[in-house]
């Protein structure tokens, strides 16, 4: 049985909010660890709670990540809460929670389709690749981005 999609809004009950924070923080840190190992990238996460508590994760050290950040003139990509809210609105829940583009809220159309049961259909990804000029090698696995175009600011 799949999980039900929750509405993203502030949690009013303090105990529920604290439990949710602890679980999601641990999940976020686990995903950051996995991303850093799998993709060989450096990750730093800094979280300040409403009660001004500091939680941080770094694949190396926070100081090292901050020094690296200072050496860059600008970020290659920056996403805010407003950007992520637009992405959430762009996709409607479908079946087991897999999103489908919401054409009422966005003028962008996508060639990536899901099958009737809501699961990703990789065959339709090939159409997107063909129209976008990729992949160069026909033996390369299909890839596609379903994120709303222009959702985050790119440098």
C-alpha cells in the first residue's frame, strides 16, 4: 500500500511538529549522505529551528564547505521555498502519488508521460530525448527531467 500525499503547510501541534522535524531531518541527512557517496559530491546542510537550535550535516566539514562557497562568485543553482512550492503545484497527485503535469497551472507542456496506473513509462522518455537531441549513443540509458522548466534560479 502506498503512502498518502500530505498537504505541505505548517504543523500547528508542537509535539507533532517536533516528531515530524526529527524524522524528516534524519531522512534529509540520510539522503544527503547517500547523494554525497553515490555522486562523489560535497554536501553541507545547515538547519535552524524555530527555537534557534542548530543542526548541521556535512560530508566533510561545515567549515570546509563554507570556505568553498566563499570562493565561488555565484551559485550555479539556487532554489527557495517559493520555487519548490511552484514545482509542487506544477504536478498533480495521480494514483499512488506519482505526479502528472498540471496543465491548468503551467503553460509548459512535457512529453514525458506516465502510464495509466501512474508509473513512469521509460518508452516515452525516448521521444523527449529524440526531440532534445540526446542521447548521443543509442545504447545510453534513457534519462529525463520532469522538473518544471525554470523552477530554480540558475547561474
